[in-house]
C-alpha cells in the first residue's frame, strides 16, 4: 500500500481538520449513532479505506455498532474475529494496567475475510479502566511499517476524542441510573421465579424501549419461555413461542450474546435456520438481541433474555443499556434459581418477621396444623379398614322359568292369571298362526288332489284290455305316474304331520310347578300379535328355595375378584331390602359371572349370585336389595377416598 496522499502537508492539514471537527462534535454531545457515523467517515476519509467499524463489548461478545455503508463486516461478527479481538484487546488492557494510560492502545493482526487476507488495526476504547470496545480498520494490501505507525498515531488521537465523548455523555445516563435503581429494587423484590421473570421482562422493555421482551429458562439443552413483557399468561404451543425457543436453544449452545439487525446472511450458519423460522412467523421483527443469563455451577446458562424491536433502533444505545441491566437481571434470576432448588421452600412464606408477636404465634399454629395433617396422612396409610364394595340386586326364586313364544302369531287365549298355581303340562297360552293354518289347508288340498289323480290312473289301467305294444307302453307309463303320485302323497303326509306338530306347539304349557308371577298377564297378552322368541310370562316356584341376583359395577369388580382369590372361603356380604332398610341380613357369594353386561343407556356391570346365610327376608319375587361385599382390608385413607383415587388413576392411565 502506498501513502494515501502524495502531498504530505495536505494530508497533515486534513488530519488536523478532521480531528478538530471530531473534537467539536464530541463537545456538542450528539446522539451516539450520529457521532459513531462521523468517526467511521473521518477515519475512512483520512486513511482511504472502506473497511471501518466500531465494535462494543456486550457481555462476553463484541457487537458491531457502527459501519460504513460500504463496509461488508456484519453486525454479528464471526467466531475468528471474536477470538482475535478478545485476545488482542485483553493484551492491551493488561499493558495499560501494568503501565499507564499512555501505553500503546492499538494492536494489529491479520484476518482472512471473504478469502482475502487483511491487515487489521484495532484501537482500544475505554471508560476509565473499563473496556468499552474498539475502532477497527482493515487494509487488503500490505501496509508499509511507516504508514502503519502513522495510522496508529491517528487512531490514538481518534481514540482520545472517542473516550472524551463517552465521558461527556456519561452524565446523560444519570436518568438511566435512577431507572436502573428502580429496576434493581423491583427484580429483587421477590424470590419466586415466575414473579422475578415477569418483573425482569417488564423492566427490561421499559429501560431499552423495546416492543417485546421474552425471558426463557434452560432445562438441559431445551428452553422454555417463562415470561413475556405485557402478558400475564401465554400459549406455550403458539408458533411464535415454539420458534423463539428453538432459536434460544441454538444461541444457548454457543454461550454468547446474539444480535440480529435485519441481515440474515450475516448470522452464523448454525443459528440461521432457527432465525429464519422465527422471522417467518414474526415478519415485523426489525432487531432482536438474545443475552444468556445466570451461569450455573456447571458453566451453563440457566436463562436467556430476548429483546425484540419492531422498528429500527440505535444499536449503541441499546447495547449500552443492555450492558447496564444485565448484572441486575443476572443476579435476580440466579438468586431465584437457587431459591427454587431449596427443599420445602414453601415454608419460607410462612416464617414471620417478628417471632415474638402475633406472626410467631400464627407460624407455630400453622406448623402444628401441618404436622397434624401429615400425621393424619401417615395414619391413613398405616391403619387398615374394611373395604366394602357396594352392590344392588333383587331376591328371586331359584326355580323359575321365563316363557317365550315358539312361533309367530296371535295369542288366541290366555288360560292363566296372575298368582295362579300351575303344574307341569298345564296350558298357559294358546296361539293361533294364520300362516300355519293356510299352509295346512294348502297341503291338505294338494294331498287330496294327488289321491284323486292316483285313483283315476289306477281306474284307467284297470280298463285297459289290449295287448298291443301301444297299449302296453301306455299301461307302463300310467303305472310310473301312479308311483310318483304315491311318493308325493307320502311326502305331503309327512309335511302335514309336521305342521300339525307345530300347531300343537301353539299351545304353550308350563315346564315347572309354580305360580304365574307376571302382573295382569291376561290384559298384557290377550289377542296380542307376537313373534317367535317374545317373552310372554314368568312362572316361579315361590315355595322353593330363593337366591340373591346382584350386580356390581364393572369398575369395582376387580376388588371382588382379588378378594375371592385371596379368601379361603366364600366372600361374605351384608344386605337389606329397600323397603326395610333397618333389618340387616347376611349372605355369601356363590357365583361371579365371566362377562360384563350393560348397554349404552346404563353403566356396565357384572352379575353375582348370592346364597342366604341363615334367616332371609320374606317378600315378593324381585324385591330390590342393596348391600356391600366384604373384600378384605386396605389402608383407611384408600377406603375413604377410593373413588377419588381410582378416578385419578383411570384419568392418567396409572
């Protein structure tokens, strides 16, 4: 590289003019973005290079806050430049700490940028002993040592003006300091994570004048948004929330701050896909900063702060404000995370500020009640109690038959009435089947016709006296037809007999000795059309032994089956008749059905048959009974709250 100006005096004059202009501009204290832009333009004009940028330290990462429009360096600088800046500026800080303020404040290094080797000169900028950032210039051609020395001296003068400007604008931050004091007070007012998270998000939005601030918590390598400024609750599965969480997870894996200012191509390739997903869901986002917070004992960050702008913003101002609020938010969230990890932390809310006053009494009363409650729970898990499963059913005779229709038809007559005693074979109902009657008439007619044809053919054979071949063939043909008619007649007789048997079955008789228990059976059945399989009435032996026909809910039958398997004998049950709840009776379980009954209109149940144990109630067939089956012992807490516990278990498939 040759000298940027052939006329040295003209160059010196230009340098003096630019430095005077920058010094006057520093005293005027313009906005940061305007001053930084003037710095880059002056350096570019004097040193004849378009590669000029100003970087500011944000957390542990350098962010470009001012570029020439033609400078291709991205705001989100790559990892190589980050490492070189951190290394060389740290060396500069070390030299200044060891010597004095006038020590060399510039450093040079090489950087491969877009496939071209550049020589970079960085000039450290600080406020007091604190590193603020640096001014960077780069040359693609080799720089003569004498020219490089001149560049360093010029950059040193620019640095002094830059630092003077930072000192001059520092009093303007007093108002921000007051707001920071309020922020620190508010974010440290609670230790509950949810409250702290919402407070940090709200205070950050107000301080940096952002449109939206998110606070996310890391759970391993995953992140979860816990607070959004201006929103008390949020939809965790909303696309915007999901995509931002993915973006934060990518940033969290790098462990450094992230800044997006409209250029997707400038973002690291590992982060770019997640950023594009989020921007597609939130297209109005103009700028986005993500700052990891609260580093844990495993050197991993536990939270991340996402600051979103829907309009262009002044990057230097925002970065400065973020740098000032991060320590307060970091400390508050770290304290909250430690508090969340304390066992039995809920007791901290109960501890009084004054142990000798009313607060102390309330605290000890609360502790006593908690101990009592805990003792009751322990006792409920230890003390056994009888587990009794509710049942419902009815009392029925052991011998009873339900009478069903054997054919389709119409009831011609009812031969019995309610309460009538019957014996086996006594006629109960007589049916009439019009279809069967018609079929009998048809078969009888066909049979008569067949007989007449046979007799006619037989008479014709008897009248034949000729012996010619024609006469003999005619006789043989008629004989064959007679045999066919005889065979058809036999079949018709069999069919007629079967139909007669079916007609006999239309007279329905009682299969057992007993009584008709169906109420108003004649009014119920007389002249009623029925189909085969319809139930007509019930005949029960009321003088014989009785039994219990019970139903247990399908959800409870498991306890009954378990108790039956564990019991050495039959299970006991207590019951009473619904019409006389005062009198208790005992019975034993003799049979449990192997299938569940029920329909869409009723809850599923399992049938159980019980046998009376000693005295049993006297009453009508079908008397309703209620009772309980003894199914062993379980903890008293389970017995009392069994239905609630089992409902929860079924709900969550335990």
